[in-house]
C-alpha cells in the first residue's frame, strides 16, 4: 500500500514538531544551565570572601599606619639575638630518613660542643 499525500504531510509535520521541541529543550537547557552555573559560582566566590577575611590581630599588622611600629618591634627583637654564634643545620632530604638524620645531627652537635 502506497502512502497517501495526507499521510506524508502528517509525518513531515510530526517530524517538524519533534525538531522544534528538541530545539526548545536544548535552548532551555542552555539558558537554565547558565543561570545555575552563575548561582554556583557566586556561592563559591562568597565562600572564598568569608575565608579570606583577616583575623583582627593580622589586620593590625596589615594596617600601613601600624607597620612602622611593628618593624621597630621586630628590629628590637633582632638586636637582642646574637647572630655571631648561630649554626647552619641542614635539614633532611626527602629520600633520607628524618629521624635517623636528626640523631646524626644531635651526635655531631654534641661532639663539637
């Protein structure tokens, strides 16, 4: 049985309606996805702002007016330290056993004292 002209027209209109519905769904997905992504990104940036707020003690150190006072305090601390008698102690390498290396360093220090 051959399809009639009306049957072919119905099939075409059905395909066109299906294509239109798919296009609308994809457009809705793109627009809705962009709004959703914007909201999630905003939550992320808000959380970062909350985490980056300075502790009040650190805020005083960042304040430019108080920095000169802090620098003077640090200079006074450094003046009290005797820098002529310091020893350069090498830390363990990643492939070395740190506990064994520390024991060796303590032995070397006790020999030189």
